[in-house]
């Protein structure tokens, strides 16, 4: 059996590093990923995908990426469930195995200087895709 996910998108918030009780590093981030087709009115929509990154990889992401950073990552799709207030909740997320920053420091600095707080700016245009 095979479970592999490859995603290209932008981080929707600044990643924060958390240490577990066993002193392991972890970060939870959300990526905005364009859908393939536009709506009838011409608007492009995006999916917001939850990502979990562990260990040294999490520390690297927190050090070099920020809100709006364009990244490519690969990992595996994970599902889990938990009980809260007698309700069963289901969570689907991507467990990241590796990532790559797709913009230079100069591009990132230029984007941050011209940024707005609107999440629609995080949606990728077709010209921004690296393939």
C-alpha cells in the first residue's frame, strides 16, 4: 500500500515551534493550496490543509519560513479521532516528511514589504507554480 501527498502552497500563519513533554519539536501549520479550477464567476478558490511537522524539520521550517512563504512538501495523509464532551471528532492532516522553500530571501522580503493581511493574497496564481 502507498500513501504519499505532494503539496505546493503558502503558509497561512507564522509557524510556531512547540516542545512535547519528551522534548521533541513539533509545529502545526496550515497551507493554502489552489484548487485546479475557478468558480463560474472566475474566482479561484483554495483548500486550507493542516500540516504536522516533527523534529529537526520543524525547527528548520520555523527558522526559515513565515506567513505567506511558498513551499513544496511531501508527506503522508493521516486521520485520527478523539473524544471531547462525549462527541467524536475526526481530524485529517498531512504528516510532512520533507519540504522545500520555493522563493528566495529577496522574493520573501519583497512580498513581506508589500503584504496585506488579506488571505486571498496567499492563493497562488498559475504563473507562480514551479512546474
